[in-house]
């Protein structure tokens, strides 16, 4: 890229006043609110726990930056919107970032952060997942009565020669196929997979591990497995039946299902012709594919509108009514897709630009840690505010990306934030809540 060495940058004049700009303002940051996220991290002990769980194979006497400082720099950078390691070439000199990572010296270079990612392995992924699970347990002050585990997969597009890449026909490009597991807004699993697999691959093993771990803490909790039709595998459903796990899973349409539900489809169509409005009829049928071990309860949603018939099928072992299970329980899984978008779009979980597999898995988990910090901020300080249900990107733009002059000496560090900040009262409220929690 061509470099411009002109010091003064001219702009159109205003009322005969000449407008000039340069980058000689001194210690000014656009990340004035990062202290809020650092306070949340300190309260949760998130990145400290990850650093301890991962371990550090380096010779400490030769290291200028601890493992915890490197993790903070990388995760806070993602939270602030800096997705690329090269961004840290300048960001390492930002006094706000230095303060958030508990340093007063220059932060790590992109090369040092790259080495952190390149030495990640299976142990690192397991350690981070263990911390995410512990954070989920700690977030509950009393044993929950019911937990719904949402499983879903998405695509991470690939544009290079990454390990394990494969062309996926449904998504129509080379990609990975990561598996996410959420319980409410809590991230439990962020597992990178090749796209050359069944979408339900490994979900059985992950569900088994989660159920056993959850019941060690809460033996009486009711656990519900929820997923779309990509996770409807009879061996997985049989395992749930045998281990007292409830499930509600989508079922792909086929000719046999359409024949079995024909009566209700005709009823919905006749009601639509009479009223001119969309009609829905719910019913239960017993269905088992030839490959299944036995038949199971299937909820039929027979829908007819001006666009024609739109049947949907859900297999479940829950006892409640058909419409309640479909509308209130199964359709609620759509909220999980928003959680995946938070990570893929707002926190750059889809940036799998390393050639090697495990660094790409590590980057996806770093995004998960940034997401967990945002959820910690939401739980501790954003309740009953305009940001109570906001996306990470909106929280970032409202509370973190604030211009500030930083004055630092041997006694204190002062952040003089912009007097024109439109969200001053909200910022004060959030800071007060964090300091009093």
C-alpha cells in the first residue's frame, strides 16, 4: 500500500475557517470503555483460569509477556473489533489496551501473538472448554430445574489451503462445519470440524459428556436435547431414551410422513379456503423410519396459506401438548442462531486464516471467550437497560468505542473521555454496577 507522509490533512473549510487534521494528538484512544470488559473479566476470573488451564511451555525467564497477558490482549482486541493479528502492530501501543491488560509497557507484537496461536493443540481446546463449562456452573446460584441444550452447526468459509478443508454442496463453497452447543445464552461448546462429515457427527459423544458432567453437579436436573433435522439420528435418540434425557428434534419431510399427515393437511387447506387466512393444525402421529430401532412420537404442524402447504415435523419424547411443544419449545431454538451470528459476525469466529487445524480451532475459542465476557457484562450490569438484549457489536459501539485522552504518571492513570459521548449516563450506570457487584 502506498504510504503518505503528508503531516497535515486538509478538509473543506467551515465558515471561512481552514480545517486541518494530523495524528499528533498524543495519548488518545478510541477504546476508552475497555475498562468495563476488563472489570468483568477480573470478576469472572475467565482469562486467568484459561491461562492456568492451558499451561505455558515457554521458559519464563526469557518471556516479556505472560500467557494471561497474551490472552487478554487477543480476546480484548476481538471484543473491540480488531480481528486481525496485524492490527496489534499499532494496537500494542494503545494505552487503554495496556491498562486493560494490567501493563504499563508496550504489549506483545503480532509475531508473539501468532506464536501463541501456533502452539495451541488439543489440550488447549479441552482446557478452554473446561473453563467455559465451569463458568456456566458458577453462573447458577441455585440448582436449575431444567436445562435445554441447543445443538447447531454452521459454516466457516475457507479461501486458502487450510488443513481439513472440503467443498460442501449445501453451502456451495469450501468450508469448515463447526458445532456449537448453547444452554440459553451460555456457550458450552465451540467445536471446529471438517465439512466432510455428517452434520450430527460427534454430537452424541458431546451430549453424553455434557449430561454426565451436569448431573454430577445437579443430579435432579431435567435435561432436554434440542436440534434441527440435521441431528435426528435414531442412535442419538435411543441414547436419550436410555439415559432419561428428553429431546425435541426436527424431522425432515418425506413421502411417508406426508401420507401419514394427509388428513390434517387437508383440514388446514379447507379452513384456509373458508377464511382466506393462514391456518395451522397440530397433531401427533407415530412414525419410525425403516432404519430406526422403533417408532416414536412425531408432532405434525399442518400449515396452509396463500403460498400453499408448509408442513413441519418434530420428533420428541416430551409429554406436553403438540402446539405448546412446537411453538414454545421447538421454535425457541431459533434464538440460538442469533448467538452463533454474534460470534461468527460480531466476534470473528469465522476467521480461519491459519493453514493449520488447531490454531483455527483456537481462534474460534478466543471468539467464544470474548462472547462469554460480553455475556458476563450483560448479566452483571446491563439488566433493565437499553442494551439488555443488544448484540456484542452494539454493546461495543455504545460502551467500549469511546474516545478518551489518557494521562498516565507514576501515581495514577486517568481516562478523560469525550464530553460529547451520547451514552454517558448509561456508561456511569454500568460502571457503578460493576464496581458494586
